[in-house]
C-alpha cells in the first residue's frame, strides 16, 4: 500500500521539479501524500504484527 503513495510522491516531485505545476499549490499535496504513505506503512506493520500473534 505504501508503494502507491511512494509512486504518487515520485510523480508529484517530478511535476514540481519540471515546473509543470505551481510549486506552491502542489507542495501541500506532496506533504499530504507523504503523510498518507507513513500512515499506510504503519497500519500495514501493525496488521502484520497482529497476524503473527
């Protein structure tokens, strides 16, 4: 699941660096994408831990 967020983050960074989008408008979206990725990774780890128990 975190892979999809990482992929989205990657493409947002490319759009920003290539100046194809307004950096100010997309910076907050990029930050949200990073936060969602962290949440997904943490959730996945927690579920895996519970399955092992």
